[in-house]
C-alpha cells in the first residue's frame, strides 16, 4: 500500500551549514566541506528551522521507496558527521608464514610478498584520505578522512586485492582485514 507523504528529518549541529541545490547537497563544517549528488532519489529536500534541520519529503511511497528515503537521510547524517568529527578505519595484515610487506608511497599502497607471490599489488588512495603506517601496532594501517565513502572504499579495495584464491580459505586465512572503524571520538 502506498503512503501519501513520508517525511524524514536530519538534525544539523551548530557550526555546520547545509546547502541544497537541485538535490546536490553541500555540507560545510569545522573539518571542511563535503558535496554529495543525491539526484537519483526522487524527493524534496529543504533546510528548515534556520539551518538546524533538513527535511526530506517523498510522495506516494511503497516499501522500496521508503528504504531509499532512509538511505538518503543516512547519507546526509554521514556528511554531517564527516565535517564535524571525521572517520578513521584501521586495517590489519594477517599472515601465517609469509609476512606481508606493505609500503605507502604518496597516494598509493603497495602490497608485496602476499602468500610468497612475487607480484606487487597496488591500491590507489583518494586524495582526501590520509594513510598512517606509524601507529604503534605491528602490521597495521590507519586510514582517515572526512568522507566515509573514500575510507571504506579504500578498505574494501585493500581487502579485495588480498583474497586467497584456489586454496582452502579455512586454512589460508592470510589477507588484510578491517580491525575497527567509525567516527573519530572527540576528547572532551
């Protein structure tokens, strides 16, 4: 059954401004500015309450459209958290016999000696993501950015390029895995 009108609200904290022009959202905060194109979702977005909330309306919705509405609201919340706190993900290198050698050169991560192979695997890192290899933990990288899409996509590429093929994955657990991640916790 269709619902006539469905509305979702996104809170905007103090110090953050949201601009919407034909469903292209620009969020500016203390950590910088992020832009996301949300034209694929047929909805109405407007800033209300003197910039304290964003109202998203969708007309004649069924179950799938409701999911798209909530996804759009989640994208906006991720942008707000990105410009206020930022995101940090930690990846860990797991190996049994052959130690994985990872080097960071500019905006490229190079992976050598995975399962003893001679090929060099390369992952390009977006320009807005910082990679820190001096974390104090052994075999660990920390990826930091304001944009959650950049950080999580880089983690997914690192994991995907080091998948074990043609072997029993219950025995060969080598690879690069996300250890922890989320918004950067602010000390108060």
